C-alpha cells in the first residue's frame, strides 16, 4: 500500500503462538499469577518448616508440600506453556497450514492487515492496550489482538513506529513496554 507510513511483515508460526500466549498470560493472568505465587511461597515455607521442626516423621509431607510449591511457582510463571500445543494446533487449523504470513500497513486513518485469508481494516481508536514481549508487540483491541514481530518493520525504526502508534492511540491505557524502548521514546 503506497499510503502506508509503517509496514510490518510477520510470519505467524509456533514461536508466534508462544509469544502471543506469553503476552496474553501476562496481561490477563495478573491476579491468578499472584495467587499462585503466594500459594507457592506458603507451600515451600510450610514444607521446610515441617522438615525442620519434625524431622523424619514429616518427611513425606514436607517433600510433598515443597513439590506442590514448585508446581504452583511453575504455573504462576509459565502456565501458558500448558496451552501452547492446543493453541498452536487450533491456530494452524484456522490458518490452513503451519504458518501464516501477514502484512500490516499503518496509515494515517487506520491499520490494514492482509493475509492469504483476507483483509482486515482496523482503526486506532479501537486499540486499548500495547504490550511488548521478547521480540513481539501485542496490540490489544477489546477481545481481539494483533501480534507483530518487532523486527518485521524493515528499514523503519521500531521506536519511531511506537511513537507514531502511541500518538494515534488515544484510548490505550494499558501500555507495557520494556525499559530500553521507554528510554528511547523519552530520549527524543
């Protein structure tokens, strides 16, 4: 599209599914993640207490509590990995293959996503959140989202793109960017 200010080309595959789930888990799982971490700390602490206070008589119970704490900590930090296989299969079935190439054009009046499945027009006033993960940016719009690879902008600067996008997104209240990007945006 000749009127595009920024263009992002992303190939959606299993690593994209993992990035999406991680960002969604961090966005939506806040209270659950905190609760699971509290359970983990309590379980490990209580298990250690049982082992120290009662010794060999409470050995099985103490070990069980420590293992439960470890499982709760895993679920708190990486629970989204349990959904990765099913989510990837569902996405690949929807894509009609193992990968889906998409190009998102950012224009003055909105965004256009083009894939082999069709074309989707989106407006900047629909965006309510921006979340950055490892090599990915999740643009949240109500119940839906668009995942972009941060290295998919070609010659354009990712920081320039974020400045542009944040200027267009008046409704975006939930913005989570990493420290280096925040410093780059403040530096200009």
